[in-house]
């Protein structure tokens, strides 16, 4: 038992060390340069008390994420090692909170769950470096998951019969956490609110009374979301965004490949297949679950082959956002069917279903957004990964231990396969960035016109990404006091 507990501690210690090293190898990039300047007077921030006026201006001209961007500007003002150490700790705490959702005190089982959660998120989260390492990105994305899952924990615990007891001091701290969780980010906070509302409602239906403190906390988090979404910048100039949305455009392009008759035929076949599947689940549950899992597995395998043919490298394949989202969704569906086949506790099945649907809501909200960056998919992957862990833990408790062992082994193997690639890619980007930084520092304040070579990445693990650099040319020129700054045309191909 002591060895197993040591193993769990070793997992989290390893996470912290890796994140710490990767943070120190991660350069400033993209919005980091812009946020060194106040959004109020557009000069360099010279004191922390300038950040509040800057955030007031941010609500007017950019978005309502003032909590996340407050920390962005604070850390950009402080020496970089402060952020590097704290962000490594926050990333480790995020994995620990996920682990706490499924921990039961059985060391061998808990160790496998810890390994599964860590490796699954490392493998499946799109744009991993932008989510966990990039200063602006971490404050907006991985910290969102940390804050929202931290707030959601008592709701799920109450519904599954593991109520969390909080004293007066803890309750006083929990309410501000609720506001922060609701106000942190548009899609991450929405996922949390959907899940919290569902678990609160189900607890009410089962107990025939409303958990008053949780209900009040939920209302506080709704106020936080209202504060976020009521920012003038969240609504100004948003007309017609549905037509401009990346997800909407993709759906229109896909539909455009088929004639109306073909689309109607596909819809009829899909409805017929769904009808047969539901009938099988109701009348022949085991057969229906196995056929459904087989269909999802074959679909995922086909997608993997198709993406592998076009990707050309392991790093590129591991960075394909549609494939990663499809993999997360298929695994979630397969485990739900496995849990249904084995007649798991309905509360666990429903909790896993609702977590995945809440994560899906965080993606679907981008149907009314201008664009869909890969890093915004992290709530879906994290919520479905948590749902997977809940189901595998319940299967273990029912005697089906092989499922958890297989999943943990597969994802641990994939993580070990990708780790050398990730480390080498992060180190290579660091080396390129040091060279560029040295060159730009030598010209700082000269007003020179500068053209540089692009930073080359091989995977999703560095925080820097190619192709978007030109968007920040003006900010980088401003930051270094240059006349102009451009990346060679290769970066914009």
C-alpha cells in the first residue's frame, strides 16, 4: 500500500517537474507582447495599480475575461520565473483535482486512475502548449478548467452521494470561487454551469429538497457568467457571426459536397440506424452496447487512418484537432456503452453522460463565434476524460478491473511515445526563440525594419505556433521599439 501511495505522489511530482521545465523553456509569444501594454493608456504597464484601469478598458474593447487577463498582465509585469513556478503548480493542481473526483482510497486503483487522467489529457488536449505553457493561454484555458472543476466538485459529490462538508470559512471562500468560475471564460464557464445545473437539479429530484447552499452558490456563479457576457465588447460588432463562424463554415463546406437528395438520404439512414440502435438497447442491451462500441471503434480507426495518410509525421498526427476531438468523443461513448452493458449505478452513468454533454456545449458555443482556436477544445477533452475515469472506476468497483488496466496502459504508452517528441520540440522552439530574442534585443529601440525567419514547430506541445505570427507583427515591433516587424513569407503560406 505504501508503494502505491508513493507511486501516486511520484506521478504528481513528475507532472510538476515536467511542467516547470517546460515553462522555463517557453518564450513570450503572441498576445503576451500585446498585454505588456495597458489597454487604458496603451503604454507599458509600470505598476500593478495600472492593471485595474486596463481591465476596465478591456471590457470595452476586447472581451469580458477580466479575471484571466488580470493575471496575464500581472505576471507579465512580474519577473517571468514567478509565473513559471506558479503555473507549474496550477497545472499539477488541475490534474490533482481531476484525480480527487475519482479517488476512493484504494491505492492500486487510484494509481491507475491518476496515470490514466494525466496521460489521456497529455495525449488528447489539442494545442497542449498553448493551454498549459503559454502565459496568456494558461491563464485563459488551463486555469479555467482548474477553477471551474474546483467549483463543480461539491455538486457532483452531492449527486453521487459523497457530500462535501464545508465549514463557515470554507463557505465564505467558496462563494467568490463560484463567481470567478462563472466569470473566467465564455466556453469553459458555460460547461461548468451546464454540469452544475444538471447535478443540482438531479439532487433536488432525488432528495425532494433543494440543497440551499449549492443553489445559492450556483446563482453566484451565474452572476459571474452574466458579468462576463455583459461586457460591451462581448456584444459589439457581433452581428452576423454565425455566418462567419469557423464551425459553421466547416459544416456548410461539408454539406456542400453532397446534393440535397444525398443529404436527405444520409439523414434517413442515420435516423433508421439510430432507431435500430435504441431498439437494441431497450430489447437486447448487451448486443446493442457491443454493436454501438464496435461502430464507434471502427469510425475512430477509419479517422485515424485517414488523418495518418495526410499528416506525414507523428507530431502532426498528434496535433490534429478534429481527430483528437473525435477520439475523446468516441472513447466517452464507448465507455458509456460499456457501463450500460454492465448495468453500472445509474447515477454514475448519468453523471458521465452529463459531464460529456457539458463539455460538448463548450464546443458548440463556437457556432456563434468568429473563430474556433484549437486550445478552446480543452474543456471538452477534460470533461470527457473525467467522465471516462468515473466510468472506469465504477467498472473496477464492479470487478471489471481489466478495462481500467487496458485504458491506463494504452494512454501511458502513447504518452511515453509522445514525450520525447514534445520535449525535443519545446527545446527546439526555445533555441530558436533565444536566437530571435537576442537579435531583436540588439536592435531594441532603433526603429529598424526587421524581417525574421519563422519559428518552426513539429507538434502541438510548444506554446508558439506558426502561421499566426503575422497577426502580432505590430505588437512585437511596438514591444521592441522597432519601425516594423515581419516574418518571412514562409510563415504565412
